[in-house]
């Protein structure tokens, strides 16, 4: 698992933000990024356990080109815990109402196997309303 981070930067303009985006894309080129929402609502719904299970599965499978990151509030509290997967070509898959077991399965089938789990995506959750 790769570790990617950036130093704190003051953003004063749109070009500053664009430079950050460009640097981040350079640092993550060729990698799959997994981002787990660990804001207050995510943590209350069990996101830390999901993050830990994903980390463990990445390590168990010895996956190299995978970046696991935590972020704050994702903004869709009713669907927490939320996990977003960004493929190397920047396609995003948003998983919702994740559990540690679903997180491990996501790593096995989506990250390692290349087959997203449609039944756990936000689209599937919205269709069940």
C-alpha cells in the first residue's frame, strides 16, 4: 500500500487549487485510491472499523498500487459509512452503508478482481428507497 500526502498549503486563488489538483494527480498516477469518510457521522456509523478492515485486507493481499486515505464529512450522512474508490483512470465508485465485511469484500472483488460490487453503491441504495 502506498502512502501519499501533501504539506499544508494556503489556497488563495483558483490557480492554487488547480496546482494542488495537478500535484495530487501526479502522486497518485497509476494507483487506485480508496477514500473512507471519517467525519463525525461516519465514525458514529462505524467507518473506523471499515477503514481498518480495508487496510488489513490490502496488507493481507499485498496490494501495492493502492492508496487508502481518510477524509472528513462526505456530505451524505444518511448513507454512512461511505467509501469512494477512484480507479487509475479517475472513475469513481461510491459505496454506501459499508461494514467491515463489505470493505474486505470490496478490496477482494473490486480492487484486486476489477469487479465493482454494484449492490453496495449509492445508485443501488437510492433505488431501494
